[in-house]
């Protein structure tokens, strides 16, 4: 599965860099073509000679080689790659990637890359927990990059906790999995709804929720990477898409989302309703801003259109419909009822009672109810990893229906 695949490895200046020659060896042994780009400080932890011997190719570090007088094109390097894996990724380099600070060949190559990017963070516990690092990780996740979550263990500082880079063997497995699933959804049309909806009270105020849309966008990128043509309908978010096979339509209200989704549903092979659609909308929207008053006022609400129920009950025999259920109590019971009443094939369940799951986070903890109403529980993972688990379940359902 890795034979003739072009894999670019980016190594930054962290102690975990000493593990990367093993990853390179595993990739080369599996038949991959591997090139390596280093930050200048990475050479303090692993030598270019070692990496060049393993890859059979030169190792890239600076844009200009004074010994040969030649320039190293970051654009050619980026376009060569089928996958760019940055491991270990230090807090410093991730901050540069998140903010476009291109002062190393590695970052300029990253900014030119059109291929998928995997990032394996590695740093000390307090650096990993710092709000700045978390914000940078969130921004990189929102760009559709695959974050290989660090594990907990003994760190170079002597502390024990999160920040330990995933082991090379596990990174190799993730890379292999990425390429093995590359065309599972070839020629499939996939409809995805994502994000919140905003129901206007007046020109400046609305009823909404805290959904960031990260889960839906992660699903869209995962489907596109695996060969699908994706039609993504998103409520108000700051997220963007990078894959050319994703067609993004932006809407605001539940009604607008339903109107955009309905014609696409008719031609979709798979429909994933991950949006957090508002359940109610004001019966009337004021044309002028309501002025603040010392007096209370009442707001009359009416139910919004139930998109999953409306379209789920129009499902074709060979079509897969996936719903999401965010619950605060009796999650599985309510989700199972939702699956049956809304004619969904699969329901993805998560609870706000689980730490690290829910709106506005880069992680999620889900259970998936499949077509046979079997329940699979998953541990806390990045939303990119959760997307892969959901796609595995959908693919199994698709095979069973064909």
C-alpha cells in the first residue's frame, strides 16, 4: 500500500527526533519514497548523514547550499509529496505553521504543500498544556490537518504527563491506514451539514449554540481524501476547506440549511447530518434592533424544520443516512430512539457530560450505533481521528447495502 508513495518527513528540534530514523526505515522498507526536511535545530538531535543513508536521498535543511551553490526549491519539494508528516512537531514550529512565519525551509515547504499534513506534537507537559499551544493546535486542526495525539509518559524534563510523541511504529500504522483507505469512496457523492444555525431575533441578535463546525469539516476532509465528491453545507463558522473535492455552501438559518440540503440529498450516496441545528426560531424577526429596557419582554418561538427527519424519511434503499446526537443524559437511549424515528442508518452519540467532548473543542468522545443497532464505544480522540472511525462504520454499511 505504501509502494511508490512519496512521503515527506519534517523533523523539528525536539528530543523525540532521535526516534524518526526508525520511522524512515519502516517507510522505506514498505516501499515508500521518502525525503526529509530538517529545521536547523533538528540537526542537534539527529544527523543528516543518518537520514540520507536511510532514504538514499539528500536531506534538506536550508534553502541555499553554500557547498554546491544550489538552491533548494521548497515548492518542488512540497508538490512532490503525497503526504507531509511533521514529527516531532515542537511548540515553536507549530506556532510558525499556525501563523505563517516562514523562517525555515520546513515551514516554507509546509506553506506550499497541497497534500494532506500529519502533525505529531512533542514537547514538555506545561508547554503542551499552555493556552497558546492549544490555540495553535486548534487552528491547525481547523485547516484539516491530522493531529497525531501525543501520549502520556515520562518526558525529557523528568515530568510525567501529556506531550510524549507517539511511537514511530504507531505513526507508521497511521500512515499506512491513510493510504489503505485512499479510494474507498471513489465516485460517491457525500452531503454533509456542519456547524450551528443562527435564528435571528432582530438585525443584530440571534438564537444559536456553541458549535464550531470542526467535526463536520473534519468529516468533509476525510471523505474527500478517500475519493468522494463532498457537498458541505455549513452554518456560521470561521472554518475553511482545503481539498478541491469539497464544495462549500454557507448558510445562516435552519431553513436555509434545509433548502440547500434538500436537492443535494436526492443525488447523494451518503448524507451526514452533523450540524447543530437550532431547535427553535422566533415567530417574528424584528426589523429594527430591540432597544434595551428595564422591562422584561417575551420571545415567542416556533420549531425549526427537522432536517434529519424530513430527509431521512425520503431515504432511498441504497442510501446511507448518518445523524448526530449530542445529549446530556440517557444518551444512548435517546440516540437509539432518534435513529428509529428519523430513519437514520447510523447515529453518532456524544455527551456533554464527558470531559473533552462537545462544542468548541478539537477532541471528541463518541459512541456509534450502526445499522444493526450495535454500539461501539470509542475513547477520547482528536476530531480528525473520530472522523476516520465514523468513515469506517459508514464504509461497512455501504458494503452491506451494495
